[in-house]
């Protein structure tokens, strides 16, 4: 089963973007192998605001599928991506069962919160950037569900970035929605 991993940069005070959506505070550490990270995924999930903030066209990889979660965008206006307006749980369950690499939940605290609530996030991987923004877009906007996490890895970079990797305990979410996990069978 493919895993959905929320990989994101966050300020030390818990923001994934500044008050105006800015990301100029994110350090590009030369010791982080971004190519190796991107090669772990063949599908991106993002919300409308993240999608609209990305450069159009450019060097999009034709081997990477992108799903944009939006109730306002129309599929016919965005042929380069798949627009998901409803049935997220069903669509993601089907997607995860297909062969392929892991799925990157890319940006968007609101989408993260929504998918976490339905038990569709398997891992949270946060690069803590050594900066205090004092406000902005939170990593997990309220209201949100509580989930327990298990630390799977950590690394400290010379720039002060701390990378933390956690697995999400989704057993409570799956049981609540009527799904059975391998542990609950």
C-alpha cells in the first residue's frame, strides 16, 4: 500500500508560510538531497491555494501525477492536474491501492488537517527551519483532530534545520470511519 506523507518546512513557531504566504525564510541547505527526496514520490496532493501559488507550465515532470483538492476549480480549466472536489477518502483509498511510489501531501495546512481527520495521512515529515515568524499559515490549523505520532527518524543539519519524521497512528480514525486496519483485524 502506498503511503501518504506530509512533507513540509515549518518555522520553529509552527508556521508553514508567512502572513502573506511567503516562503522566503526557508533555508536551502546544501546537505539536503532534494533530488533523492523527490524521487521517492510519483504523486502530489495539494490544495487550491498551494496550486495557484505555484509557477504555471515550466518543467513539470510528466511522470508525476498531481491531484488538487478544490470545490471551486473546474477540471476543464486545469487539464494538467486532476481536480478532486468530493469523495476524497474514496479517491485516496483507490489511489493508495494502485502500484507506485509514495504520495506527497505537498503544502497546505488546511488540506493536511482534512486528510488527517479522515485517516489518510501516514507520515508527517517536518523540516524545522531556525526562524520565528510570529504569525502566518499554521502547520495544522484549528480546529483539528488529535493524532499520536511515533518518531521514525531525525537529523540536524549544519544550518540549524532539524528534520523530524513521524508515523501517524491512524487506528482511531480508521475505526471511527468503520475501516479496519491491519492492527485492528
